C-alpha cells in the first residue's frame, strides 16, 4: 500500500449500452467527498453509425486530460457493455491508468463480436439456472433483468435517461489482440440476474485469470448500492488490481 495510491485520483466512469452519465449521480458526490476528481463520460451510443472507435475516443480523452498535481493517476470503471470499449481506451495508456475496474461487465475475447458474446459465455442458460434457483420466472424482456435491483423510486428517472443504443459497435469484432497492460479488477453483483454471478465468475477466470470481487447488488450497483460500490472502489484503488496475461480469450 503506497502513499501514491492513497492520493487523489481521477475516476473515469463509463456507462453501459444505452446509458448516460446520470447512472453515476449517486456515486459521484461520494467519490468527490473523498477528494477525487470524477469524470462520468457520455458515450455516443445513440449516434447513428458510431462504432467502437467513437466511444474509445471519448474514454481516452477523459483519461488523457491533465491531472492535478499530486494525483495518483486514473481509475477507469467500466459498466456492462463498457467492458468492450474501456479496455481499448486503456491500451497504450498504462502510465496514466492506475486501475481498470470491470463492473458487472462483458469481458471480450480477441476478434469476438459483442453480438456473439452472449452465446459464447452461455448467458441464456446462466439466466435460466439462476431464475430457477430463485424460484422466479424469466421475464420476456431482458431490460427487466437489468433494472431488477434499481430502487423503485429511481426507475422513472432511470427510464427517462435511457438512450437508444445503435447496433454498429455490437457487430464489430473486438480489435485488440491482448488485454491492456494495466492492473485490472473484476466486480460482479451477487444478485445480478442479467449477467448471473456464476457466469461472471467463470468468464473472469477463463478469459482474464482473475477472481472477481462481489457486491450485494444487481446489474447496476451505481444505482442500487452506491455506498457499497464506492467503498469497494476505494479499497481496490489502494490495493490495486492484477495484470492480465496471457491474452484475453
């Protein structure tokens, strides 16, 4: 545990598919109260034709902004589909990125399209198994699995902040040959019905060689468990993550 890691940090918070910076509005003040700078990016997910590169450029710009004197560097937090884009933005920026946190996130393999990821990791079977274990039927709309743990009082506003997710990045092969050379940590939700924890543990082990950290939350901890999420992020910031080798996949 170094004094450098104890210092102020820039948190770059990256929303998932069809999301917005609003998703981090409960997390941001907690991180700022701890003395950190927070940049919740807005990805061009609703811009026709915008692919992986367009989102990567936005994340990279947030990483590369000049940091305050004495800053410990940058922590990138990638929610859900941002597990595809944020690692690409970290490539070549290992001197700036202190930690990459995959939060209830996809873990892509080289050359894999996000459209193929669902079948490749067995998501449908994992969802069905979790539902059966919970004694609940699977909803016909996956969106219900995403929002399952969001407090009811926040759901109307969450719906207002949802944006259209264009299909372009979903059908682009993941272009990196290796995982970025930055310390990485995986965080999963113990009650995530969209990306079930049993599946996420397996994917993290198979593709990254990492054991995930677990939160008592669903798919969107930033809205359902903000205090617990911030406490874990601060723990990970100090403890650090692990470098991933061999290549993802």
